[in-house]
């Protein structure tokens, strides 16, 4: 009797393991199947809006090559809705010079900061409004050329009350590996305390870069400028990032509601009274994919921004406030190393 009972127990255990094996194989099959077919459906299926969002989102990441290596520029333009006759008009819009007279800085002392959280069905956002723009400074990784630093690390080293990740960086490791995410080398140039912090040699003062900068008087400058131009404007803090700009002189710069797809975002803006706006938006999650640049623009308008520019988003998007990171960075290992940051003294 005991032998028969033991045999039945063994058979039940084998049957149970077999069914579990079948179940997990089925799950793996479904995951692999969806992983292969979903991008194909999004790229080549009949769902035009979904296709546009998908392509725009990937193009807005450091993995844009996944699209550009397999599609012609003509095909990409058709999907995202870019027409050749529209390009010159957009180019003119992007080159508007910031009118510094529109900003009348009201507060030049203290570090009064107000926090606002935003919750929608596509993203969660965090806003910090800094009344005194003179307290906003630029930090750069102390390991430049080797590796970047986390936004929170740079903030703590400068005894900052608040900080957000900064602008462009060269995404390459010391051995030449692309897309390494090291944040070792800033893109363009970096100014801090009125001094050119990067590059230290071979400075090309007449190269045009898209910048986010602050003058000695605390006025925010966004748009295309050379280093020589910024020095004439007595800029004290500056970093570079790519176009498009968000708002210049109260005029919106982003026309496409799905511009740059749905991604985590970081941006800086300024109100008429000089108040600086830090904005970080989380994304790349199943329940919250993120925001488009148009969404960023609308938030900045609602906050009263006269000028606003985008910073590095995606895995880099980080907001530090009162001793902790308050958003949810999307990097696989948590907060990402970056080359630069804006912080508040």
C-alpha cells in the first residue's frame, strides 16, 4: 500500500512539474512572439497614429539608429509628418533671439523654492519654481573625460537645495564603445561662474550651439548662440543641448503634438519676474510612457514661462530636492551618470 501511494505521489509531482514547464514555455513563447511582432505591426501596420508615436519616441532616444539604420529619411519624414515645404518655416522659428528686456528679475536673494507635482494618465511630472535666478548654477562632472556623475552627487558636492540633470554629452566610453552612457564628455561647451569650464583647449568661440544659459542679471537665454555671443551678453552659466527649443519670447516653438515621441523629459524655463522653472517628467513605464515636447511646452505655458528650453531626457531625467531624488529615473540601475547639471545654491 505504501509503495503504491508513494508511486502515485511521484507521478503527481512529475505531472505538476510537466504542466509548470508547459506554462513557462508558453509564457516565453508569447513574450518572444510579441517582442518580434509588436514593432513590426507598429512600423508596418495600418495604425498611423501609433506608428508615428512609436517612431518619434525611438528617434527621441539615444537608440535612434534602430530606426535610421533600417528606414530612409524620406520614409521617416512621411511617418512623423515632416514635409519638405515646412522645414524652412520651422528653421526660422528656431532661430529667434531671446529678448532679455522681457524678463524683469524681481528676486535677487534667498533660495525660496516651491514644488508642484503633476499627474496625468501618461506621465507624472515634477515642477520646482526658484524665485531667485541668481542662485541657479551649472555643475559639471569632476571626472570629465573619464566618467560622468549622478545628478544627486553633483548636487551634494555643491550643497545644493535642488538640482536637475543637464545637457548634451558624448555617449562613448574610453575604449570607443558607443551608447555606453558614461556621460564623460559634455556636448558643446559649458560655462560656470562666468568661466569656460569645457572645453579647456581648442575652444571654438564662433561655433553655433543650441544653449540654455543665464546672464549675470539672471535672465535665461535659449536658442542658437556662439560662445563669443554669450560672453558679450555676460553669461555666467551655460550648457548645450539639441533643438528644438520650447518657448522663446513667449512664442511657442513646438507645433507637432507628438514631437519627439513620448519619453521622460527635463526642461528649464523662466517667468517674466525671473522665476526659474525646473521640470522633470517620468516615463518609459507600462502605465506611463512619458510626455512629448508639446506636453512640456504646454506645462511651461501654464506655469507662465516666457522662455523655455529642453535638456537631456530619457534615462537622464532626474530631479533632486531637499536631499533626495524625488522622481523615478528610468535607467536600468537607477540614477544615470551625466556630464552636467543645473543646481540651486
